[in-house]
């Protein structure tokens, strides 16, 4: 059974069914209100949807800008960090081999120089050579985090441009 409200709402929303028509026919109150509801429905349907002001979209984008940028940066970093981790791992994998090779090289040079030079002089040369190798290794591997960070920054900027 359709109540008064159901019947009037059906007329207001232009969704009239047989039950609503039956109710309007038998209910004096709804029969009296039905023309008002129909007029209201016609006026609501005639009212055009409001057009947003042209400044609304730029204002919304400006307000959401920092949040969108933070989201894009987080997404770009999540996309970039596996590449940075791979670069760091690739740089660190040969380190033990390089150290073993350098130690063998220094010992070979030491034994070679020991055959032709006085002990003190060959020790001095070998220590100098070992110190130079250690300095070069330190500089090379010290640069790896900076290069990886720079690569990540470039990837982030790239993500900004394309994201
Ligand atoms: Zn009624």
C-alpha cells in the first residue's frame, strides 16, 4: 500500500506508478496537494543547473596543488627507489674482488721491489701505493651514494614532468 508521502514523492520525481495513481484517486488530501507538487516538479525541472564560476577550477587546482605535488613525489620515489637500490648493489658487488685484487697487487709489488731495493725504500713505496689505492677506493665508493641520490632526484623530476 502506498502512503501519502510515497505517492506525492512519485509525482514530484515524475516516477508515477499504478499504486501512486490509485492512492491519489482515493486520498482527498493527496488529491488536493497533487497540483502543487506537479507545479513544483515542473519549476524544478525548468531551473537550469548552475554553471560553476570560471575561477573555480583554477582555485581548486591551486588549493590542491601542494597535496597533488606531494602525492606525485611519493609515487615517483616509490617508482625510483628500486632503480637506486639496484645501482647501489651493482656498485658494491665488485668491491670484495677489487679489495682482494689490490691486496694481491700490493704484496706482489712489495716482493718485487724487495728483490731490487732496500727494505725501507720498498716498504715506503708500497705503503704509498696502498694509501693511494685506499684513497681512490674511498673516493669512488664515497661518490656512490651521491650519484644514486642525484639519479633519484633526476628520476623524481622526470616523474614530475610526465606525471
Ligand atoms: Zn494521501
